[in-house]
C-alpha cells in the first residue's frame, strides 16, 4: 500500500480510504461483518477511514468505533457534519452551535477523544464561512479535532475559505472531498486545480460513480437496484442522462477488457492518476466488494488507456448533473436568477 501526505499536514495516509457509508442500515446491517471488514482493510495497509454522522443516523460511526477498539492509534479517522440529525431547526448546518454540539456526539459514537479530520459535509448558504471556521478552529485548539476539511465545495468557496482563514487568523481547510469518477469529471476544471494550488488534500467520494463503474451495470445487465426508486435522478434508466451513462459504461468495459483490467481497476486507477488526488474513498458493502477494491491499490494505468478514457468521457465532463453531489442555490432557487419573481 502506498502512503501519501494529506495536503501539507505531514500526516501520511494510505492511497485508499475506507469509507463507512454502507455500514449500518443504509447497507450492511451485520455489525460483526462490518467490523471484520474494517480489520481486513487495516491488515491490508489501509490507515485512513472516513464516515459521517448522518450515515445510518449515527450507526456507521458506532460500528467504526467498535472496530477501532485497541487500534485507534493506527488510524487517521475522519467524519463529517452538516446534514440533519433530527427534526429541530438547529440540528443541521454549519453554525458554531451545531458543529460544537455534533462534534461531541460523533466523539461519543466513535468512542474516541479526538478526530483526526473533521469535515463540513456540504456548504451552508445561510452561514458565514467565518462562523464555521471559527468553530472548527476552537475545536482544534481544544484538542477535539486535529484538522478539518470541506466536502463537495465549489472552487470559489474553497478559495474564499482560505482567504477568510488568513485574514481572520483561523485554521484552514486542509482537505476537500469532492465527487470524482470517470463519469463525473467536472471538478477537473477548477476544484482540483485550486486544491493543487493551495496544497489541499483531495479525498474523492464515489470513484465508482455510485456503483455504475462496479461492473454491475451494462447493456446486458439492466439495473434492478433499489437505488433506482430511492435516487431516480441518478439511477432510473428511463432518464436520458442515465441511458447515456449506460452506453458509456459499456464502452469503458470494453476498454478495460482490452487492457486486461476489470472495470473497477480501470475506474480506481483513473482517479489515483490525477496529481491532485490523495486517496479515493472506497465504500464496500460486503467483504467481496472490499477485496475487489483493495486489489486496485497496485494498479497503474498506461498512457494509452488514460487517453482511451479521455476519448470516451472528455476531461471536465460530468455526464449527468445529478451526480455532482450538490446543487448551488443560485441554480436551484429561481429567485436568484430572475428579477421578476411573480
């Protein structure tokens, strides 16, 4: 397993990050099996684990906490805050009130006295970035967290956060966690270059495009996943954007086969090749999935294969806007685009 420096922190993390989103009711409800998966990943050299408070309403954090008993010091442990954890008006977002409250809750669920990396799961247009950075800086100085980062932030907000941190004497985001895969390449235009410029670690989520690049999709393998009803914008094959993805996945499968690779190896190898990337997040639900993902750590794609990928999906292109992970308010709210609101 190769280890890479997390931004400019000096902390070395494995080039694959074990994501725990599928641990618990969202995926695998067998806690003992999930714990064995964590141990298998650690034994394979993975020292970087990512979860979030919202994953299975805290259950994922609890599973990870159980798995790390006796091995906590071997791991760079990351979790996230932002999403709603209750029905109260202040049980979500990026305010000081919620961040400080939910940090304590995550520490309890994870069974630890500190977090190595605490990430803001999404931007919050209602909250000043200085409010968020101030709260996170205080958590660093209190010893509750070592570093903090962002997730699915647009490039201009990443830059704004760096400027505010410098001007206000705050600690700064050391990492960004964007969606990035062969099917979702929009971050190549600005987010990844900005992260390179500022020395920000990049920990991409969904390098298999939410399963599209796992080998489970293809012209002869119609999607019967329950995700097609839960997230139709990303999986319903009656939608043109997803039909297009299906065609592209078939072409990528042929390219992988010609190169003697699995589609998973092609997809993870592609993400690992970008110079901005620190460690893509692998999110297995089963031990079998974990094994197939661990095998990608040694993959290095030849230049001609990378060129072939670019021919199928050009740089900077995201095939389906629903895979971007976050819709800016300026696009989602018509009142921000129109003078006449009636």
